[in-house]
C-alpha cells in the first residue's frame, strides 16, 4: 500500500506533464480530428500519452499563419 507522500508524488509526476500537454493541444491547431485524438490519448494515458504527444504529436500541429509577434485569431 502506498502512503500519502508517494501518492502525491505519483499525481504530480503523471498529472502536471499531462496538463501541460493538454494545454498545448487545446491551444494549437491540428488537421482533421488530431486535436480530439491527442486530447483523449493524454487524458486516458497520462504518462505514455504525454510522452507520445511530445515525440509524435507536436510535429502534427498546423503552422501559424499570423505575422511574427502576433497570435493567430481564435476560432
């Protein structure tokens, strides 16, 4: 059985990188259903999904069309 310190460490280890990856997914543009797919993968598999997203998913983002120094308009 794990104690409270171990549980909190596991929560931090799994949760924080997953939240950062999910934030990046939600604020970025993807083609097709890739945004939905990556969101589900990161939520259901926090550690593995975050790792897969960092290795594979970030390359699938659509390049921004905004001029340098400006953000693209939100849809």
